[in-house]
C-alpha cells in the first residue's frame, strides 16, 4: 500500500479496524481525545451552575457555566483521591461541586475552595483539571486532552450556513440508539448515498440522488455543501415541505436554504433545513458497539404544538436512522467474518468515504494491526 494513495487506489479499512480492542483503545486517545468532540448545545447552559457531562471511553468531563458566565470543561475527578464528582448526565450546581467522599469542595470555575481538616493544603494548586471548550454557532465542543492545535473556528472556517442565526436555537428532541456495530461502520454509512435507492425509499422521494454525488469542500477534514433535494422539496421532512410556522432567519431563498456538514475527526454531522437542524453524533462504546444520538434544534421562537408537531417534525431523520441502524449491524456482522477484505469505492457516491479513510490512515498510521 502506498503512503498517499490516490482516490482510485483507496480501498476501505482492514477487518481489524472494526473489531480489534487494541485499535479501539488507540482510537480513543489518538483519534478522539486529541481533537474536538460534540458536548451539547449552548441553550443547555443558560444559568450559572448548569452543567452537562461529556463521556467517551474513560474520559469524563463536566461542561459547566460558571458564576462569571464563562463556559468551562472540568475533568470529573476529585484532586484528592480521584472520586467521581458528579453522576448525573446534566443538572444544576447552584453553589459548588462537592465530592461525596471527603467533601472537598470546588466552585463552578473548578477552584478548590474547601478541604475539611486540611488547613495546610495548597488550594491554589489543586483546582480541577481542565479540558478545552469552544462554542461554534451555538454548538459546544470539548477537547479532552486540552492541547488542541487548532480551534473549531479555524478548522471549520470555510463552513458558512444558509442562515445567520443558527446559534439562536434550542433543543426540541433527542433520540439515542445503541448499535451492535463499530463506530466507523455507522459513520461510513452516513457519508454516502450509494445505498439510498435500495434502502431509503422515503428519503429518495425528496432527495436528489444524482446531486448526491455532490461537490463538497473540506477535503480530508470534513465534507460540507448544499443538501440536494428534488425540485419542490424544501426541507428534510416526510412531506419535503417546511413543517413549522417559524423558520430560521435565512440568508438565501427558502428553496436554497439547506446545508450539511460531516466532520470526520469529531464523527459529527449537521444537516440544516429552513425549519430545523439535525445534529448526529457517533460515539464509540466498545470495539463493536456505538451510540448514535440525534439532536434536533429549532429556532428559539418555535414552540411545539403551537408552531410545529413534535411527534412528526423529525420523522424523516428518525426513520432513515432506524433503517441505517439495521444496515450497519448487518455490515458489522459481515466484518467479523475472517474472510472479509475491503473492496473498491464508488467514485461518485463514496468520495467522502475515500477522504475519511485517507484521513483516518494519516492519523492512526498506515498499518493498523
């Protein structure tokens, strides 16, 4: 295998990349912890003390709004004996973070403010360890290592959404799926629509599959561009029409106001429609299990039951995801077979897959096992 294969030479990853515990552990530290990962939406941190935990592998980080208004990412481990500080996935720390083991107490900025019966302890050097946190278009990302080479803003500088107030959103619905598949099998499925005509008849009713061989920007880092729908379709909904009375403040005519982003290193996907935004994350749990989470955003002014139907607004995304879940588990079952060897990519419909594989090999090394 050449070190920098051309697109026509690139094949998929070897079987071990989808099954090996050793490669999985390397991925966590080398691929995920070393860059930015989705940790929530800014609307979840509205008041001082509001927090949400980000967990991935052994990493456990508290993203919290401080009393000073700043958003921080604090490692969820006490500086005394290492006890986990917060167990809830989200909530509100009204005054402080208190360790249940020995009652060491930290303020919402992570500073140690109390260590019972240890008056001589140097509190100034025992604050909680920090990860990095950054807000991009209202979306919160964390870097576990805390040594990001580039900011989210720098990496995604070329991504311009067809609305000027994407940050002015709120979460309307969250759907989570735990799959029996390696995270890459799910991510690679999301990158292409080669399988769509066979497996997504509802989506094909509104999607311009010919345009699915879409021109994208971002290269190996991410795929980005317009989301091609058939003439007359305006939104990624079951009807293909906008399903809310409240739309985003659009820069473009409503028939052109769509976009998608697939950020490979973050395993993060964002699909913009005039009336909603779908965020998807692909979180590795074990070498052969993955949690896929769909987070649906709407404009702040949009109210369920008044402006849109919460039960049906996101059905196209959820149905397509459920269909993909079944496909991805079938793929993983086949990848377990020792007879599997990777085949060639479709150069029209799997161009983003080739970019992802190239980037993955650059990060992880050419020989994975």
